[in-house]
């Protein structure tokens, strides 16, 4: 995954195993539950779900073994997380950006570093480059696949904004692409805006990222940018 600045003044984005300890899995479901689990006695009912070398636990009142298994499954990386991890490596790119529906193309070069983190549960993306008229660009984001919502998820920050962009995505084009919907605040309208991004793999070491959004003045939807990336 990688991001490039969205063509809106002063606001930029980049376009682009083992079981988790049970205490951590339960904490994700309910704040403070880890402290509760730490104080509970070991129970035979939880033996079958405890990973080797991890302490057995007694289920909280009202919990079933299915509840515990659901927590474990929610925190266990699988095929979708592996799909994201395939992007790991160093990439170089050329981006073409448009400031409006009829604006001339602006091109720039960029680099992107993708790293798998948290035992393959997420990837971290860091991008650097120079933006026409804006100077150096530096952005970073976290990408993952939520086993509960069954959607790809991401958060992005950079040195040309103070907000955090949030995105959700799904596989499209028979698994060849991920289509994202990103939400951020437009600095011109002062209102939330939604952008569509399509990330498409071309072979194993090339990909394209394209983004569309509404022009804040005319309201017309247009292609805001395209970035072509090649793995080193």
C-alpha cells in the first residue's frame, strides 16, 4: 500500500503464527478484562484453548468456550494478512496528480517502504518524496485486515496535515485489486470528504494506485491521481 497527496491545498495523503496471548485477545474485546483474567484461578474448562506455554485461565462469568475461540480467531492472522504482507519491500514510484477536473497533470517521484509488523498482522508503510509547490513529503500509515468486520482497514498521517485519514477496503476484480473508501476533512469546505482508491497489482513487483474524489468547488467527481510503483 502507498499513498500520495490528495490534490487539495495543504492536505495530503499517501496512496498507496502463533496465537496471540489470550489475555491480549480478551483485552481487545473488553477494556480492563486483562486485569480481571490475571486475578482468576486456572480452570480445566479453558485447557483446550490455551496455547502451549501460556497460562490457563478461567472464563469470566457468562462467557462460553465459543466466545473465547471467537476472540482468538479475531486476533489470528490468515490469508488476507498474508496478502498485505506480500507488499513488503522497497518501492520507487512516479505519481501524476491533478488539482481539479480540468487541471494540468503534475508529476513527481517518490519512494515507499513497506514492512510487516506485529507477527504479520499488519503492514507499516512509509513514503517520501517531493510535492510540486509544497516541498518535501513524508507520510506513514498502518494497514491491516479486520477479521471481525471482514474488511481491510488503514490509518494515515503525513507532514502536510494534522488529521488522521481512515480507510476501509475490499477485494475486487477477482482478487487482483483492493478498492478503498477513505474519509478525511476537506480544508476548503471544512466538511468530511470521501475518496475512492483502487490498488491493483501487476505481476509480482509492480502496481498502480488510482484515486477519485469530488472537486470542492464544482462538486464534480474526477480522477485525482495515479501512482505507478515498482519494487526494487
